[in-house]
């Protein structure tokens, strides 16, 4: 009997998704190439899972292709980039029109559009599907963001929706996102939001640590915050990881403080620049990782610039301030991420439904949180509106603006680097000031380059140039 669903690439995510499919009763066939160093993968996977009659695996591509039901449904879980193109080329000669390829990696959405167009010419359907949730999510239920051919998606929906995480109404955390690379696009912005959320927690840690809070108390504090409105997966794991020791020391104190990154945060920043959407919390989180990675330089600089000032902070007054600051910075970061999605969707005519998107991000994915639950209804009520114009968020930010400002300024006085907190606050200030200072920018542009400007006292359709110099 042929298998209903094929999966290529038995890396961490591929293995977990294959098992997830098998655990949901899908007849699944996995393939991993027989490359040097990878010979053991298929036999080992088979022996570990010999109890699952509906799961098969092979290292022979021919067998893989001939053993799949038609139309073939093949999910790729290989490294983003050249490997995806290489696998597609390997598959193409043996595929039949109507077959469906699903790319479940963190591919760039421009690549996904290109592959979509290329495969369409050959009669092959292509679905670029963002998958979030790491190893555990992939195994127990990830959040899935499929985009591309709608028609092809309908054919694979029963599989993806079955293995996805469940939302609070027991619906699958999987929904069709939009044409072309829309699925991978939202996964990329998801990762951007993820970067900034991670950095906000890191900055919170830095403020509390510098103000003298011991690690074990911080773990308790984060766990406590995680019981209320601030509940999120990232806060939960941080509370947990702060408890881990290696001998007498906290493991966190032994970890070399240079952050890695695989690109999605930076891609989302470039994409935001392309559409001209303010993206500061996210772009700053990428830059913070870049700066952290310059550790040797930072060591030298820290010796030259000396110690930070020792300022006594009363933790009891600082903690509630930071808590409110954290809550408001998160709201602003989400507003920035979703605004980027809305603008890009409009530009490409993707018709992305922000409420549905928030819904599939309420479980399975890395940025799941109570805030995300709130966004489902908030975007449903006003899908066109900027998130920060929703009355509930206006109230929240008005109520915590003072605390956000004080937390940032106190942190800066301790010489801490708080780029994402500061970006959130600056965004809020810029966003809510009717009068910006851009009149000066326009005047300067016109002064040196005759770039012209509009006037408040004249119709905006008219552009003016002035002979500026009084010299
Ligand atoms: C997820 C994660 C996952 C991964 C990213 C970010 O949603 O499951 O976002 O896809 O962690 O690739 O990785 P980097 O931090 O290495 O860029």
C-alpha cells in the first residue's frame, strides 16, 4: 500500500513532524539522502519507530517517489537556501503534474515566490509553509503558516490541520495565509517579533540583575508574572532556564554572551525597509545580537571606558515599574510586527487576515502568549486599524507610559544597553506626537537638494521650494 504523505529530511524538525503525522494515523513515508555521515539516519529512525506500522522511511529517492499516492504530497524539511532548490531539482524529473511540494523550512519568501512561479510552469503545486514551535512543537503540534496555491493547500489541509497545535477552541493552529510567499513571509515576521520578545526579556534580566536581584528570585518573579496577563511561552522558558545549575553555578552565568542568528530577523528588517514601515523594536533586536557577537571588542572597550556607576536601586519600587514597562513594550512590539504584515499584505494583495494569524499563533509557536489571545479579538473587531488605536491598548499604554519612561531612563542611568525597550518607548512617543520634528528634515532636504516640501497652510497636493539662504 502506498503512503499518503511524504517527508524529505530527517533532521530534528523533519523527524518530529514525521512522528507527529504517524501519531495522527497518517500513512507517512520519510526520505533522507544517503550522503556521507547521514547513512545511519534512516535505519536508526526505522529501528526507533518499529512499533508504528503506518510509518515508513527510505534512503532511495526512486522508491520514495514511487511509493507515494498520487497526487503526491511531499513536505521538505531541509535547510533553507540552496538545499531546497537542489531537492526540487532532484524530484522534478519523476514528479507528475498535480503533485504538491510543501516547503516547511524557514525559506525567504522571495525564494518561495520564485519557486512557486517556476513549479507552476511545470504543473507542480508549491506551498511555502512556515512552521514554528521548535522540536517539541513539531512533534506535539506546531503552528503552521501555509501560503501559495490555495487549490493545493485545500488538498493538504486535512494533514496540516490535523498535526497542528490546537487553539483554545480546539481548532488547528493552521490557516491558509495567502498567495506566493505569504506563509513564509509571516513566519519571517513571527521570528522578528520573537527576536524582540527575547531581547526584551534579556533587557529585563539586565535591569533586575544590575539592580541587585539574585537569579533564584528572578526565576520566581518571572514565574509569578507568567501566571497573569504577561503569560507567554518565552517568559515561561526563561523562568525555567534561570533555575538550572552546573555545579554550584547557574548555567546562565557560564554561557558566553554572544548571540547567534540564522537570518530571519535581519530579513524581516530588510523587508520592512523595503516597504518603509517603522520596525525599530525588531531591527534593534537584530542589532543587539550583532553587537553582542562582538565580544572581544566589547571586552577591550569595557576596560577603556571603565566601570558603570554604582547606583543603589530599591528593587521593591523598581520591580512593578519594570513589570509595567515590559507589558507595554510587548504591546508596542506586537503592534510593529503586525503593522508590517498588514502593509506588506496590502502591497501584494495577499489579503492576510490578522485575526486568524493571531489565532494560529496562540499555540504551538514560540511567540504564543495571553497577549496573542487578546489580539485575536482585537484584530477581529478592527482589522484595518493600527493596533495601538484600539481602546484597550490606548488605556493600557496611557496607564503605563510613565513607568516605561522611568524604567528606560533608570536603566540607561545604570549604563545598560536597552535598545528594544528604548525603541518601544520612542515608537510610542513618535506615534503619539501630532507634531514631529520632520519639518526640519524637509527644510534641510529642500535647502541642500531642492527636494521640495508641503505646507500645513496650503493643499498637500502642492509642493514648494524656498530660496533658503539669508546669507
Ligand atoms: C520557531 C523559531 C525557529 C528558530 C528560528 C530563529 O518559530 O520555531 O523561530 O524557526 O528558532 O530559526 O533562529 P535564530 O535565532 O537562530 O535566528
